């Protein structure tokens, strides 16, 4: 059976066991550790989208709990309860996105207004897609899932490009 040589054996570099000097205190683990930087899985656009989605999921929970409490416990009319619940979820989402998703620092009224406009645009896209797809014969829940996905895409693109983009800071 053939023994495969390590990278340090092939190149003549000192092995990690022999490399104990203070100047080379960082552990050597082979060519891949030097060629590929350690990546934060939450960095970059996929990580940003994941954080944005997690915040949106939290907003759904806030909306649902507030709607239930205001309608069933406080006795508010459905339209009023739903409107308040939606705006509280928007505030929740804005604050978490501002702090965690986009790490903008201090919240700003300008970004908050832009975020509200963005959410309203996403709502319009969602309603239009659901209405159109249901009228063409698609099942309501499938149409709703597609509408939510499209609204997420619109909200995320608007948030990254307009609300928290370079010009908004």
C-alpha cells in the first residue's frame, strides 16, 4: 500500500509539529487552509437574504400574535386589528433588519419610511399575483406561496438597493 505524502513533505516545508516558533504560531493545516479563506456562512448576499428571511418570519409571528390579541381579546374590528398588527410587524422587521441584517447602526426615519413604501410595494405584488393566478385556475394556497415568494424578492431587492443601499446611509 502506497503512503501519500503531506503537502509539507512534498514541498520541503516544516511540518506543523516542528513549527513551534512564535513567528509562525498560526497552525498550518495544508494548502486548502492557505488558499481558501475562512468564510462566514452569514456573509455575502446569501447570508443577507437568509437574515432578511429570518426577520420576515419573526414579523409573521408578531403580526399573528398581535392580530389575535387585538381581535379576540381587545375586541377591535378586524380591519383595525389587522392594520395595527401589520404596522407593528413592519416596525419589528425594520428595527431588526436595520440592526442585524444590514448593520446600519442607528435607525433613521428616512429608512423607516422607505422600508414602509417597500413593504407596501411587496404587498401589491403579492395581491396581484395571487389574484391573477387564482383567476387562471391555480389553487389558492399555491398561488399564495408564489405571491409570497415574489413579494419577498421585491422587498429584498428594494431593501438592499434602495432602503439600505449606499445612497441611503
